[in-house]
C-alpha cells in the first residue's frame, strides 16, 4: 500500500541553524501539506502546495519557512534559522485533490529538537 | 474562520464499553468534518469524514460519527471498545474546496481490560 515517507525521523539542531525536512508523498497525489504538532498541543496547519506553488499558508509559516518540490518526488520544508519554539513533530501529508474532498495521507513525522 | 473543540483530553473506558469522543466545531461556511486516529509513533490515519449527504457516517474499525448542524457537533462513537482502540483521536474541519484542515487538540483514549 502506498504511503507517505519522511526523513529523518528525528533531527536535533542548534538554535539558528538551517534544517531541511524531507517528505516523499504518494506518487499520484497532487496536493502536499506540512503540519506541526508541538508536544502536548494540537496539530497545526503550516502550508499547502499545489502546482509548484503555495496555495495556502498559516500565520505560523513566516519568512523563516519555505517549501519546495525539487525533483518531482520529494517535498521539503526548510527552516532557515531555527528557534527553540520550532521544536515540534512535523507531519507531511498528501492528497489526490483538495483536503476537503479527499483524504489526506500523513507521514509518520519528523521530530525536530532545537537546542 | 473555523475551529474545533474536543471535550476531554483523556477518556478511559473498559473493554467492551461504549466509546464516545466529543467534538464541536465552528465554521462560517458549511463544514467538512473528519476524525483521525494516531497510534504511538505513527502518522495520522483517517477514520471517517462527513462532506455532504447522510449525517451518520460510518468509518473504519467500527467507528461512526453523526453530524448535527443544530448542535454544531460531530461526536465519534463505537459500540464496543477494543484494546486496540487505545490511541489519540483528532477531530478536524475544513471548508469546501479548502486547502487546509484545522485540528482539535486531540483526545487520548485509554481502554481498560
């Protein structure tokens, strides 16, 4: 059964460093998403991506964040200069169509720890 | 704007007992509603969703939920809990044609033998 994969499973970084979180969505999906879950808190929407551009983003997704689909299979989230408060579980998801009509398939997540 | 409130961060039931996880939503447009389950160290898995039509929605693993517009609720139920149901459950809402899904804070379900 096709699934969304994410690497690494756990990333530890120093404050101020850049990190790139990687995701491989399901191959025939067209919409891609990043969510984050700070420990003990709710899952929060960060950004959606379709047709090589951002379709919607939340207020959390500021200039420190960027997304890219560099090679037609990977979907990446870059945090330019990490802050302590960026420590969270980051989930990638993909869907065939928009999230409201179609099931989003989630990856297992990358736990980011910023020291 | 849309939001979701899940009542009870933790719910504990005995094996074989009724499971009831409560969710209320707020939406300025007709909502699409979802329940997701998260097992330890795994991603989110869709249990069921309501878009339009029948207000009682059946999902996987024997779960079902009923959309009640007058109560702005979408509670999740299962007649008989199983040990394997122990997990975190998230209620979520999105708008028709929307790109984002708004999640509730989650309810952790414990099942006692």
